[in-house]
C-alpha cells in the first residue's frame, strides 16, 4: 500500500540520487546506465496512478519543506536529463543507437504535439529548449520537411545538437542556435512554437513572443502539473488579452502534458 510517508521517503531518495549524479558528467562516453535507470524509474514514478492519488493527499499538507523538495527535485532532475541528453548524443556520435525508456516516452509525446494544428511542409517551427539531442526538430523535419529552428542557452548542448543533426538529419532544414528570441531572423515567419517542459522561464518567453510573432502562430506549451510538476515546470495563468488556450492534450502515461495557445 502506498502511504504519504512512503511517497515522501521515495521523493527524498530520488533527490539524493539526482544530487549524486548532478556533478558526474565528465564530457566522455562512460557508463551512465545507472542514471538511465534512475530517470526511467522516476518517469514511471510520476506517471503511476497510485502515486498520483497519494500525491493529491500529500499536497494538502503544504509546508515549506515540501515546497522546497518539489523545487529541488524539478531542478535536479532537469539537470540530470540534460546530462543524459549529452550522454546520448555522445553515444550516437561514437556509434551507439540505444535509447532509454525516458527518451521513448518523450518521442511518443512528440507524435501528437499540435493536436488539430498540424505541422506541414510549409510550416516554420521554433523550439525553445532544444537540448543536446534535438529529438523534436529531427522528428518534425523527418515527417513534414518543415523548417525548424531550435534555441538553447547551453552552448555545449548546441554544439552537440548540431553534430547529432548532421549525423541523423539527412539534409533536413534544421538550425540550432544559442540565441534570444528577439534576435532570431525568422521569428516573424514562425507558424508553430514548442516550449520544452524544463525551461523555467517558458511563460515569460511566450509573453515576449506575442509582439514578435505573426497573428496566426500556434504555441505548444509542454508542462507538468500535480505529480508531474516534480519533473516539469507547471502551467501558469496567461494574459488572456494576448494568448488563449484552445486545446489541452492530457497524456496520463507520459511525463508531460501539452497546452495549445493561439493569439487572442
């Protein structure tokens, strides 16, 4: 039986493990099997139906300690995901194509990213938070031939991501940049925007993009509420004079959900 005491104990255990791995990335291909297992276990934990019900009870017992635990888990797990993306990129560059359950979960989410607002060959897609292994640009480009630009604040992630695209992209129209949205040359032409769930300031960037983009742009906000907020930055209220949520894609078996926005 899952109890409040057990779930809190599990969370503290996860945080301890994430802290141990957070400083372990050494820019070399080494055995990160233990980190892969940890992220797969954590993904399973936050999508477990029994844990969701217990979490709702635990949430009622709001305390500064619990809030700090949530913030720390979100930050440290995101850091470890970034490590795993770099490791996966390096493994690919050295010839390995293995994929962990965590990445399979993410790639399955990508399939229905925009719901009824599908990407076509004429679309121009912006991904905020592309990471070291740019799965989303690669899959979009492969399926639709759309132009995709990914941005990230991690310069190493951009360099690795470009190498991954060069290896897997097959001359796809993908560009990765360490750039701010206001400095992107094609921002006025963007038709679809995707925000990574682990970008802390994603709603601030969406607000900024209101004046920079055209009136028909669609934004897909990846987020995690409830138990999923332990792995993703949660949803937020938006200025409804700028953006209106037109669709929610709730995926109980996946690590994040998606909210779709259009301009008011």
